[in-house]
C-alpha cells in the first residue's frame, strides 16, 4: 500500500482524478440534476415527483418561449453572417500592406475587452432616437432622417445585431488573420503567376483551405448566440414588449424572477440540446482529425 | 530583405482601389470608435449641456463633475455611494478568481498532458464540451450545492463559482501548450527523484510564463466583465461593478443623469481597457490560441 502511494506521487493520476471529479459533479452532474428538475412540477420549492415531459409541452405552447426562439434564430443568422463577413474582410485588409496597420488593429479589437453590459448600454445611448444618432443627423439639417429601430418592436432585434457585430467582429478578425498568416507563401506565388484575380483567389483557393479556422469562428459565435444574455439586459431588457426576448433570458427569468423551476429547467435543457446539436459536426470532425 | 517583404501580401494595385480601401478602413474605425467617443464626451458634459438634448454634440465646458458623482454619490437603489464599492468588490472577486483558476488550470493541463491513458481522449472530449454548456443548465444545482454548504451569496461562493466555471477553459489552454513541450524535461526531473507536484512547481511553471500571462489576461477580462454569475452568486454585499452599473443606470434617479451613467460605465470599462492597451500582443495571442486550438 505504501509503495503504491509512493508511486502515485510521481504520477499525474491523482490530479487528473480530482479535476475529473470537479467536471463530473459541477458540469455533468448539474446537467443531470437540471434535467431531473425539468421532469417535475417544481415551482419555487423543488418537488421530486416525476411527471414526465409536461414542462416541455408547456414550454412549446408558451408564446414567450416561441418568440424567444424565433428571435434567437433571427439574431443568430444576421449576427453570425454579419460578424463573419465583416471580420473576415477586416482580416484580409489587415493582411495586405496597409499603412498604420497597428493603429487600425488596436481600434478594431478594443471592443473585445469591453463587457457586453457596457456594449449594450453604449449602443442603447447611441441609438436612442430622441438623443442619439437620429437627433444628431436631424440637427445638422436632414430633418426627416429616421433611425428609431431601438424603439420599434419589429426592428429592435436588429439593433442587437449591430451591437453584437461591433463586439465580435474583432474576434473573427484575429482568428482569420492568424489563419491567413499561416498560408504558404508558395501558394501566393502560384496565384500571382497564374494571374488569378484577387477576389477569386480568396473565394476559391484561400478560404476553402481555411475551413477549420472558419469552423472555429462559427462555433464560437454560435455559442455566443445561444448564451446571449448580458447584451439584451443592457440594451433592450427584452423589449419593446417581448420583441427581443431570447432563451437565455427566458430561463434566468423563470429561475429567479418568476420562480418556475420546472419550466426554467426545461428551457435550459433545450438550450443545452441546441448547443450540442449545433456543435456535433464540429466535434466529430475535430476528434476524428486528432485521432 | 526581399524575403521579409515577400512574406506580406502585395498592396492593392490601382490608385482608386487604394483610396477606396482607406475610406473603408476609416469608416470602420469610426464605427468602432463611435460608442466610446459618445460615452467619453458625455461623461465630461455638465447637466445644462445634456439637457440640450443631443448626446453627440461636443462638450462646450468639459469638466469632471459627472465622474465625481459616478464615483461617490450615484444611487444604486437605496444607497448612494457611486461605483466605488462596486470597484472594490470587483477587484476583490477578480484577483483570487484569476490566480486560482489560472494556476489550477496549469496544474490540470500539465497533468492531462502527462496522463497516458486510453481514456485521455474521452476526458478531453468531456472538458471541451464543458466549454459550450450554457450556464443556465448548471445554475440551479450550483445554487443548491452552495446553499447547502452555506456559501450561496457570499464572497467565497462567487470566487468558487468563477474558479469552477473557468476551469475547463484554463485547463484546455494549458494542456494545448504543454503537449507542445518535450517530454524529456518531465522525465529527467522524475529521474532526479522529483515528484509530480514538485516537477510541476519547480520545472514546468517557470517555463510557462508566456502562457500564464495569456491565460491570466483572458480570465481577468472574462471575470471582470461577468454579469450573470455576479448577479446570482455574489450576494448584496459583494455585487461586482457590472451589476452596480446596471443598477445605477436603471435607477429612476439615474435616468435623469446620462452624464453620470456614462462616467460610471467608463470607470467600469477602464480596467479591462488598460489591460488591453498595455498587453495588446498577449491579449490577441490568447484569443487566437483559445479559439483555434480549443
């Protein structure tokens, strides 16, 4: 026994076991627990009697949940396409020989250090129709200029998209730029020799070769979309009405403010399921590539 | 010399295209700077200028009155002590959370790199998936566990949650770094009779300065900017700055003082911005490393 203990001192096994225990309890154990709660009729106080999938049925007949999901899809599509396109464009430009590159890069990346709470507040102030951008442009003479999306139920979600792109474009830029810098110089020489126009070179040769890099961007942005909470709280609080509600906020609201533990758990499990489904292809290819 | 130039891509050709390029860059720069400029400008305006209505007008008589109110007298609900207590809470929460989660991540990352087992890939998969689990699916059980041991809504509780929730991320970053260093180092130390923890502490940690800085910066930014965990787990006496800021802005008296709100927002943003400007290279490297390999 004592030699066994002594041998353990030289091996990483105990540390690995401790770490594994933490992950197993706090991450996977918690998920199982949350799943269990989602099968009960718990409200403020947990009830441990299983009633089946009633909460999920309630969830998908809940107007606010359905609107939240739809909003997440709209936000997700525009935010992801916008961030990817803008960030990639900035990366391509930064990879060319431009003057004052580090100056521009510093400006493009600083939002990454700013919290989503402050991002949301600043954009709310900026897009407030009575005092922000609209007021400024009317003030300099264009009296009929209108940009009141923040206060319009059918448009408010796109103001979140703008703020989201502002916050994340730098992330895509950094990742894509790292990918571009890793491209073999001979490939560029060949492209130049063949006389292929630049935009075709990027679209048909360079980007297709960077598929894993783009995939990591997509995965990161997707998880931002599913988790999106802070930005909504700071910018719209889900309003006007429920026009910018999203699942992450739905779950937190029902956990704490509306104390419906069962329904909140069901919503959380749906968020988790969505994350896993979205990530599956990525993990599959990642781990096959490694092993 | 030529090879250095050749590594970079050639500039765009025609003159018109180059002008277009710089116009685009300038417009993008304005897009990124606009919110920051708005907040800085208005935090320097006295109330009379704010009342004139346009937030994007330049300040005429700039002063720091709004900063002073934001610092010491803005109201977060019933008490009016500004963001000062929040700043102290954020510092108090962030420093131990960053130090512990970074060092524990380094130890775990090293252990996982050294651990030769056929289950190693399985654990890596579980940890990687752990990165993408929405907090909502873990919140309630964490609340329950912490209340059972009396740590829910306490200072120790919020630090604990930051450390635990940050572990998969820091562990993965370190593990990816440590699989790249030659195994001979660890083996030589073991030959000399150094135990695992000893090897880690005296041999491995000292050669990990770069990755330590990178991970610490990422964790600092993440934890300082956290809102949700602070709101739920910190308790009223330890609310971090982000939560206090939203309380100041959401307060009925706050709505009337945009200049004070913006000064409070700036004070909250300054620490991470300073870290970003001072450590630009590490910051960017961390983001690239965390994203591409993680």
